[in-house]
C-alpha cells in the first residue's frame, strides 16, 4: 500500500485508509484531521496485516479490521 491513500466504503460511508509507517490510519473521507483513528499495524490480525501490506483493501479480514476502526470514529461522533 505504501504512502498511497485509498478510499473504501463501509456501511455506505467512505473512509480514506493509508499506512503511515507502522500505523494504519483511517479517516472519514473529506473530514478534518481530528476525525482520524490510528492503529498500530502489529495489533491487526495476521490475515488483515498481510492484506494491508499487499494492498488488498477488499480482503475480508482487513475489511473487518477497518470496520472496527470506523466504528470507533462513529462512536466518537464523527
């Protein structure tokens, strides 16, 4: 995935997803920087981490991980 930001749609909402070093950054698409969640990649499951490193954003395990991060954004009121 590198430094590329990709947009994924989860539950009808678009999220920008990117790697920042060893961090997975998920941001509500088009939102301000404070509507961002960051998760250390090493906290993802093996399958999600492998999919992320290979740029397979449509992988089921990675989608589940991103959905969890997206829920955290929603819970914060994003």
